[in-house]
């Protein structure tokens, strides 16, 4: 599933003789991967009042009954949609 997800981020170059390239900045992600899992804000400290879509795989435990209320504190207009997948929703459906 990880491989399938990463392959969705490949783009063709202008020439058939040039290699495929990732659309996402792998160099930036690589330098900052340790920071990506951190979230430095407390509930109520920052709020986005615009519409926000959360997509949850029903077989995944990453979005769950414990953290949805916290997510609503940051994103009060959030909508939670669920698909019959695991964590890698992008690659599975």
C-alpha cells in the first residue's frame, strides 16, 4: 500500500527520455521527517474555522473516538467521512 501511494505522486517529464519525478519535495520531507510527527499546539490555541474534510479508513485506528473531539477543537467545521479501507485510504480506494 505504501508503494502504491508513493507511485501516485510520480509525474512524467517533458521528454520521454527523462526519468519520472516525484511531485512532492522529497528533499524537504527528508530533512524534516522528524518534525512531521510533532504538533506543537494545545487545543484552543489555534483554530481553523473553514470547512475541513477528514477522511478515515474504517480499519485504521489513527483517527478514533479519542482524537476526533480534539480535532474538532482545532477544526470546528470539520466533516468526517469514512471509507472501507485501512490507513492508506489514498492507495486502497
